[in-house]
């Protein structure tokens, strides 16, 4: 697949009904016409070819600029799979073991206690089993996100502004290590800042800043020329923007500024990218770790990453749909039913808080990407996108 002007294959050649696939365009255009979305780029690919690659609506609702296929989006947590792949590349090279305690590379976490509720009071206890690299990858390291609740640990995250992009990755870990864990490592799945920690761990292992390492290991080799932690000035006109105010609630929408290089290159949510770039990454995974002669991972490693790594470990919150577990960087479907969206067993997915999302269905040799900047509408459009793609598939 080329990273520039995509070539479409007739839908019928890829097992899609053209009329049903058209519903994808019509459905999202209707939401744009209702002014609930500024614009979107939608991608559907199967057997290594594009069945759909559409740009709809406006890229910038203030200027009225039309959405372009090469628009640059804030992908937030869709950064996590890229950083997870970078970590597994280090595992494949023998520089890292999943069983390694993170304190081997980040000794600042050696004294981090876990907060425990005892008779209604918070007490701090020593960690019996240190978090491992695997715990970071599957979000069982005991960390949390401050915006997921109001527990004492989450309030501490907020008090120190743990989301600040003004700290280095090293300073971020020093600050986080000074706060207690939410859970004992290995006991609970809690979506968290673990991948930010993983990004810093990669810096220690590789001796490179995270952005530089991602560029050398993944982005450059795959030709992902528009993916990075900052958008250069010559491409500022390509940045996709949300509405200034939430169309449903009227509150101002705050998203990160891609024009300014952050001090912290956040492995959990700092990248900007395009639909074409991310399609190259997903096609590489769907191919078993290789694209256009460039191999990032072996096929057994990709299969291992996209298997469920939770087992009986309980999942907190609602981010994992029913019938899903979590692998090493992705949610993974474990049952054909239960979840409110279609997909084969083995389908893996993740999303970004500003609206972007993807899914990969290895059983059908299929992936889809939805690029929007609509933070508060994201849940509805993730489901709508998935439903319309699967409804169009006939064979």
C-alpha cells in the first residue's frame, strides 16, 4: 500500500456489496450534515487493498477547508500500539524480557507503594510482586488514569498534573513513581499511564529519545512520513480540527496542540498521524509483521501480542467490551457474541480519545480506520463505523 494517493479496488473484488459500502459514506455524511462531526476520513481495506478511502466534510470547521485524505489527526491512544510494537521488537532482539521487572530499567519505582482501603481509610503497603514489562503492555501494572474516576490515587494524579506535556519522559516517571499505585501489579486490568512508562523504559533500553527511536525502528522503515509527536510548520495546513465547542453540550473542546513540540513524548498518547500512515502500520500487522519487504516482527510475535493476556484477571471500568480481553497493546475479541459490535474472534482494536479508532480482523483479512476529531461523540461513531463495515461484507 502506498502512503500517498490510495488506489481503490472494486468493492465486489474484495467481497463487499458496493451499495452497502456506500452506506458508510452516506451515514457519516449525514452526521456531518447534522453538524455533529466536522469531517472524517474512513478507510476499509481487505486482502491488502483498499475498498474505501473517503474524506468527508471539513478538515477545519473555522476556515471551512474541505477534509483531505492526507489530513493529520491527533491519534492520542492509537500511539499505544506503535509503542507496544517497538517494545516487542526489543524483546525479539533479546534486549528485553516480558518477565523483567520494570525496576530493572526504572529503579525509581522500587519504593512505590500500593494504596489499599482498610476500613474506609487509605493505607500504603509495600508491593509484593513488582510490575513487569508484560504488565505495562497489558495495563496490569497498577497504574491508572486520572480522568477515569475520583479515587484517592486518581486525585493525586490530578493534583500533580500528571498529564502535563512539559515534563521529560524521565521526569514524568520520577513524578509518577512518587505517587502510590492504584492496585497491586498483576491483579487488575485498569487502563492507565502504563504505556507512557513503557515509552520511558524504551528510552532507557535503546539509549534514544522515544520519538527518535520510533522514527528509526518503525516510522521510517514503514514509510510513515506524516507520523510524529509534532507537525512541522510546512504541514500545519493539513491538521484536522474539532469544533470549537461540543455540538451536543456546547462546552469548549480542548485538544493538544500538534504545532508545538512537547517536552514529553508520551508513549501513551502523543502522536499525530494520517489514515494512510496508520493503514501501513495495520497492514504490516495483518501481514504478520512485514510490509513491502520490511519486517518489524515475526508472525509468531504478532500472534502472541494479539492474543488475550488477561485470562482470569478482572477488568475495571467499561473500556473493554464484553467478550474481550487485552493483549500486548490491543483489546482482543475472545467471543463471537457478547459485545455490542460485530467482529470475528481474534479481532483486535483500539482508539484515541479525540475520536480516531481502528480494528483489525485477521480471520477476514480486514481492517478499518476511522479518523475524526470529535472527542465527545467518539463512542457512537466507533460503533457506527464497525456496524456499517461488517454489514457491507458479503463473503
